C-alpha cells in the first residue's frame, strides 16, 4: 500500500471502522450520528449474525462489532487487502448535516464529559446556538469526538465509490438488496433504536417553535423534544453551513435546504 493510501486508510478506519465480511459483496462506511446503528444492524442481519448481536450484546451492534466481530484475527488486514485491490464495492451512509448537527447537539447535552468541553454541565445545559458558536471557535472539531466531527474524511473518495443517503434509506437499501441478491431485510425492525429521537417508536421530537437560543439540559430528555427545524434560524443555519461545509460539498447537500 502506498504511503498516501495508508494515511487515508488509517483516517478512514478509526474511529469508525468499515463493515466487511469476506463472503459479503460490499464494504460499508459509516459515521456516528448518521444512521450508524441502523447500517450496522442491517449488515449483521445480512451476514446472519443479528441474532447473536441481540443475544450476546443485548441488541447493541456497536458493542458486538467492537468487542467481538472486529477482534476476529486479520480483520483489519483483510479490510486493507479488499480496499487496496478494489475487489468489493464500497458504499458510505451519510446524513443531511442540518439534521445531524441537532443529533450531535443532543449527544453533547446528554454526555457529562462532552458538555464539559463546552464549559457547561448536565444540569446547566446549553443552547444550540451556544453549541455552534463554541464549535466554530475550535481549531479542529475532528479532535473532539466522532459524534461531532464532520462526516467527510480527507481522501475518502480514493476508496469510497458510492453514497447511501439516510433520508432515502429504505428505498436505497431495498435497491442494494435487489442489485446484489441479498436477503430482504425487516427494515422497520432494523431501524428501531432508542437512539432515534426523530422517527420510529422512540420518537420524541414534537415541540415546535424557536428553540435556537433555548437552553436545554439532560432533564429535557424525559419529556418532548423540539423538532429539528425548531433549532434553525438564519444564524444557526449559516453556522452549520460553515462548520460542516465539507459535508455539504462532498455529498451534494444544499445549504439552502433543511431537508
């Protein structure tokens, strides 16, 4: 592997190591807060391990991936070889940066160590606008936490061939299953997760209004949460467009569109 390719590879596999299995035709790239639980569950369903995930890690695909699946001997070496030889098709799941920014904000105000980075705590809370201005002041958001970092990884286009859009997940996954003759998955079950606030049985985002400067704390998670649109005024929209500019450009999202 050329030194340049190795540097790109190293950036791509940590902290979000791609999903692959020698008998599965695809390599799947993903980012936290961008449908990561769903794509991991779909992958394990396709290779026949979802029942083990449910049994051994109580349905947590991330725990199963990190502590069981990727610890299989030669996992990283095999991934190296498949990517270097382009012997499998590669896809990356991405999400609209406007929606993801709100999800990352929720992650921050519900995590004690993350919110400390923003000069606050779980009881004091933070507003979305405060959160964004603090992010903008930081030299590199990639160094904070993968739940907050941009989705685009410099040089990823050398390895990633196609994009899956979370906003079209059901349609695009159905097409992949047909194209590669994969098992028809139970999409509704796979997309269920207590991490999902905006859709499904765990939906909590109902409140509408202007919440861009409303301070929210951990206590708010026990009630209704604002809809993601409620966090956006012109100022917060421009901030997200600036902070996650590379994501907008790399994946074809428009800064003029919230959806």
